[in-house]
């Protein structure tokens, strides 16, 4: 395999630019089937970006059948030309990016939690209690159910009694369901067994702060949860 040099990227949708550059090298024959791609660290340095867009680009390439990964070893070329399995590449790439989803949640959901703590009715609190109990049961049984997580965040938004916040969470949930790459990366990272307990504990503390009507605490813990979500999402 000849040495490959990639060009730094800029502007929005970095992962699409990275995807296209790597794909061009694969389809040109610069990489052959079985060749190992540069490490994520090396790709980050060449493209001049953080790990997140590189991880997204590699995930999209893997979902579209061009590469495959070996745990602890690296990423290798699987196909050098399009196949029937990777014809939906444009759908994956045109969807809202996973990084956009996390970034939006990190900046908005703490505010939603703050207002929920200030405005939640007893009916809202009971709905939150029921859902957090279900999450606790699922966690103890060794499973992570995305729908329960989504429902809890939806109920927090409803407790804010702000229609735009409620719509925002609905849009985010829809984006997560439509973006196959979100699920692809989530199932490799966020749903790992070692994260189940900490994920539940973070949610429990958020609900506890809302019950206590402590708006600043609710906002602070939600911020902590969102930052941890970001770190877990892009964890090796």
C-alpha cells in the first residue's frame, strides 16, 4: 500500500468531507481489499479535526460496506466499489449528523430541566417517577432500552410546560430514530454494560432535582449528563 495523504477539511458537515475523501482513495485503488486504514488518531491529525467527525465518517463507510473493524486492531478495507448493500449512503449522509444531535442536546436540555424543576405538576412528577422506576428495573435486569430513555427526556420536556421545548425534544427523538448511524454508534458505545448503571444514576439524580424543585441543580446535573453522553458516545 502506497502512503496516503489526506487534505485538512473545514466548514460544516466535516464527516461528509472526510467520508468522501477516504471513499475516493478506496475507489481509486489507493487502498486494496484487506488494507488497513490509518488509525483514528492519524486521520484526526491529517484532517485537522477531533475524533467525532472521523468516527462518524468511518461508521458511515462501515455501514455502507466499504470497511470493517476489528476490535483492538483497526479498520480494514472490505470493498472498493459500491454494492447493493451500500446504495443508501446518501440517505445516511443527508440525515442530521449524530454530532449535531449530541451538540443540540448538550445546549438545550439543561434549560429544559431547569424549567421542569420550576413548573412540574404533581401529575408530571408521577409520570417521571414511573418511568425512572422502569429504567431502574431494566438496568437491574441488565438491559438498556432506548425507548425508556427517550420517554424520560420527553416527560421532562412536558414538565417544562413550554410547547417549543416539547417540540424540540420530539424533533430530536425523530432525528435519532431516522439517523441509522446514531443507532450504529450508540449500540457500540452508549449501550455497553459498563455504562448502564451510571446512565441510570445520572437520570435518577435529574429526576430527584426536579422533584426537589431545585432548578439550578437540575440544570447542572443535566449538563453533566449531556457532557458524559458525549464522552461515552465517542469513547473508543
